[in-house]
């Protein structure tokens, strides 16, 4: 079954999309934990960071480059935090890799 993020990527359910490129989408978290709370999501559905393979290295670096671009575009590039949860014990709820980008600006 497709993850909730794949459904957003495929426009089956709505989301506040901040940025999109061929392999990544950035949306606003539906339950923000900071003034700005974004999710940087690879379009490839990978359940957890433990499931990445060597071929995903460019995709993983693209997630960081997307963070750099979006924070610059939003003017929050001098004050933000990135977080990636792995497995339920550390808070992962959606099993489709995503990086939280949080800023109080
Ligand atoms: P995690 O706990 O690391 O798996 O984070 C999952 C995040 O996805 C949570 O912060 C949720 O608030 C967020 N989330 C879940 N469903 C949606 C949705 N439909 N649109 C935007 N964010 C969502």
C-alpha cells in the first residue's frame, strides 16, 4: 500500500507543497512543532534510513541540497534544525523516509 507521502506526491490527497523537484517534494507538516515545520521527502518510497542502498546516495544528498534551497528561499537559512526519525522507538510514524526541517523564524 502506498504511504501517505506517496499519495501526496501523486496528488491523491492534498498538502501544502513548498517545493518540488524531480526526485523530492517538500511540504508543510500538518501538525507543526515549530513556527516553520517542513518535511523533506524523497519521491522514492524508502521505509527507513536503514533501507537506503548505495544507489540512493545522490537522492540522500539531494535531500540536504533541498533543505539548503528551501531555507534560503524562505529566509530561514541562518536558524534551523534537521531531524530524521528511525523506527517507532525514536518517533517514526510514517514509514517513508522524511527529514523534518524546523525553525522558529
Ligand atoms: P515521523 O514521526 O518522523 O514519522 O513524522 C511524520 C510526520 O508527518 C509528523 O510530524 C506528522 O505530523 C506528519 N504528517 C502526517 N500526515 C501528514 C500529512 N497528510 N500532511 C503533512 N504532514 C503529515
